[in-house]
C-alpha cells in the first residue's frame, strides 16, 4: 500500500523532535480525526537553518512530516512556502488516494510555522491562508470502502 | 521471529482439513443432487458435516443450512425474515456494536421502510436484556444481537436476551461468528431461533459457513435457483468447503475445553504483560465475559496504523480500530460505542490468539510492543513524559 520511500521515511523519520529556540511553531490537524503535525523552524537570515517535527498519526502522516522537513531545510522562507502537500506526496513517490487528504498536511504545518515566525517578527502574513486544519472542516471528506 | 495475532480476522486452516478438502475436490467431485454413486458420496459428505456443525451448537442437523460465510448468513437472515414477516411488523432491534454485515444490512432495510432500533452498550460493550425488552413493540419481528464482539471480545448476555425474546414471542438471531468454536454455544439453552457462523474463524476454510434456523421458524429466500438447502440457499454445494467446515466443527468441539483454558491463559498473560510494561493503556472489553482469544487495548498518544506497520516490520500481525484501518475517517464504531473519545479510539490494538499461538509468540510481542509504543510516543506531540 505504501511506496518504499514512504516506508523509509516512516521507519527512519528525519528530524524528529523539538527546537527549544524555534523561530516559529506550526500545528495542524486534530486528534479527533487522528492526525496532528507540529513543526518547529529555526530561521536565520530568512533561511530555514533547522527544522524538527512531532506527529501523531498514521504511517503517511509521519512520512510526510519527515519529508517536508527534508524539503524545507536550507530553503529561504519564500521557497519553503512554495512546497505544497502535493509536492511532498510526489517526493515520496505518491500516497494511497485515501491518504491524500487526511494525512497529507505536512506542508500546511510548515506554512503554519512560517506564519508564526512572521507574526512573531512583525512581518505581514497577507495572502497566507491556512486550511481549517481538521478533516471535517472543508467538506472534502473522503470515504473509502474495503 | 513471526507472531500471528489476528485470528479474529481469520485463522489458519488445520493441515488435515486442507488435505481432506484437496482430496475431496479431485475424488469426491460429484454434484450432491445426482443419483449415481459419486453424487451419493458427496451427499453423504454434506450429511456428515451437517451433523458435525449441528452438534457444535446443540442443534438438529435439519436445522443447519450451509452458506458461503458470515456476511451472507447475516444478510440472508435479516432480509429473509423481513420479507416473510413484513405484514406482521416492520421493527428490528439490534445493537450499536454489531459487525457491519448486520449494521449495513439494517441500513439497507431502513431504506425500504423498516424501523431499526440500535441499542446502546455499556462501557464494556454489553447490551442489557432489560434494554432489549424495553425496545420491543408490537411491531418487532426480530432481535439480532451478536454472541461475542469481534473487536473487543465481549460476550453478550445471550441466554438472558433469548429468554426476553421468547417471553415476548419475538424471533431472536445471533451473529455468533466469533463465538462458535471458541466458547460453548447452545441454541436450545440460549433460546436462539437463528444463528450465523463461519468456518474460517475456527480453523476451517474461508468462504464456507452455515446458518441455524430453528425448526418451525419460517423465512423467505433472498437467493434464487435450485432446491438446495431447503431452497433457502440455492446453488451447487461447495462440498470441499462444507467438508472442511464439518471437520473444523468437530475439532473445535473435541478441543474446546483444553483450548479455552490454554488460549485463555495466554490471553491473560498478554493482558497482564501489556498492563505491566506500558503506561497509560486501557483494556477495551469486559474482563470477565470475554472471548478466550481476544486482547484489545487503547494505547494513549499514538495512532493505530503506525503501530501496526512497526509491528509488521517485526513480524507481528495484528489489527487496530483506527480510522486508517477501519476504512473511513472515523475510528471503529465499537470503540466509539463503548464511550472512547476519538483520539483514544484511534490508538487501539487488537491481538487475537488461536490454538496455534505459542508462549514464544506472546513473549515476543511483550518484548517488542513496549519498544514500538515508546518509539511512536516519542514522535507524538500529545505525549509528555
């Protein structure tokens, strides 16, 4: 069901943990639907120099969290904001369709961390909109059957 | 090291059953409806299996109808009874913790105008006979309550519910798929009118089961064809599968007491071991009235699918009631019905044993599970040591 890359990032997740001196922290999802992702970023000279995550969720949730930290590390804030949930999934060679919505929120968590960083530093967050961060909020619920 | 702990999903076929089935397919292939010797042999094989299955649940052979398994049996009874008694009433009583074979059949019947009462259960997953009695109306034509729960292993007060049904002259069906072959089931003492069972839950083949229909209980058919199985389940009989079902029934009956004791002891070891080695866990299901092969825990701060993946990487087969493994965005309806909050229900782990389960497998799980849980908890933003 999962690709080799997903299984690799799930079994050997990169950048797990917290940053005590984080420049921004973002959290999306909720425990009710079974996925919570929290991302910590350290920003120096507009560049994400360190990044950590903590995730409660399924294999895809952990793998996408791990992958987004790898994609974002060393990038400028502007480039990091270009990372989409879709791009994270593609970097993992794809996710099962049912996981695309509910467990593919890692880029949103990164975005939330960047918004937090900008707010803390008095920067504008105009145009940076967040999804409501819950599986049931946007009417995009997916039901699969097996 | 490998450990197979998903026996509530399905069990290994006993090797002697698999061999006998293979032989029957090539040697005993006659259609049981024919009159020549090859057919008579097949017919005899069906008769023997019918006796073996009947004996397992204290029924009479003529009360056994072979089916292709649990979902078919449940659907055929619910729809067949409604079809027959629709003029008499249109109300069914069941519970919120039934298998989807019952719940989805009830939902389909609701679309045709049938009224269904889904009874609540207590924190252990039990429905009370009083609640069943209180739900009965003059329109009630069927009560359907599972014998034992497939997820949390709770055994329902079937005998008491059977007595209530009898007192009010309402037909009583039980989906006994998880109970038959594991604990004594006596359709006479339990006042059961209709029962569903399937072979693959007690070391028989997949795709073969039976329903028990008490003599005198009438129902309509939902499958059309020839006159096989009293016309209630037309279609050429799967003689090899039915042979396997009969053999599995006989084996289960002959070994029930020893298996209950041995498997029950392994279950208790697993429960005690998990409670001793992993903090913040909750045993789901009744401690006393519990299937001897079922262990179900909620493990706080982690989600079930990740747990199953890591267990699988260590050679351990298990299951969970998390949304990711239940096939929807919601965790198991059973765990929600016993009052667990969503976030706790997502982190459930079911380990189910069989007579093949060894001490070594249990020890191995008790060695690996705490490490895996700790690893996932360390990744979890909900966990603060």
